[in-house]
C-alpha cells in the first residue's frame, strides 16, 4: 500500500510573516491548530526552534487528544517542516508535514503537504478535512475582515 500524500493550497489575505508566525506562537496556535468547534484547548506548548517540540492537547467528547510536533525546518517566513503524531504516544506513528508560503498580490499562498503513513490511507479524506478546517481557522485569525 502506498503512502498517501495530501496537498492543500489556500490563499490568505495576510502577509506571509503573519501566517507563518501563527504556527509557532502558542497563543495563536491554540486558536486554530487541531482546534475543533466542540473541543476545549487545554494545552499548547511550542518550542519554536529546529529540534524543538510542540504539544497541543484538546479536550473532546472522547477525552483529551494530544498532538505532538517536532520541528525540522524553520525558515521564516517561507517554510516550516515538522514531524507530526496524534493520539497517545505509544499508539501513534510520526508523519511529516511541510508548510510552504509564498507572497502573492493579495497576501500569501500557503501549501500544506502531509506525507501520511501507509497504515492510515483509509483516513486520507478525514485528514484532508481536518487540515482544511485548520487552514480555515488560520485564516480567521490572520486575515483582517471588514465589518
């Protein structure tokens, strides 16, 4: 079974620096990264350096769900690469997520690429929906809206 590779692109009406920095700022990340409409964010720790780690924990109906990050590349404001694992440490596999951000005439374009573990191929659509929700949340906190 081949490993699915998700790729999602979204335009942001915000500068590349603002969009990039939100991934590494615990206050911002707690508002969009792995945050669900019905969940409660209980922990968001980010050591924003190459080799640093992040732990984001949200309380959901099924209990607390941990998401772990290990930063491999931090090239502000264009590229962020981290290993990613969700769920209890003893049950989860590390995968790789790359964030590439390019300036555009209206702000920036972000492309998220997630190289999933082949064992999780059946969850590709669910993962795509999750990352899409995360990017929508990122837009809500980085883009200025009139009104």
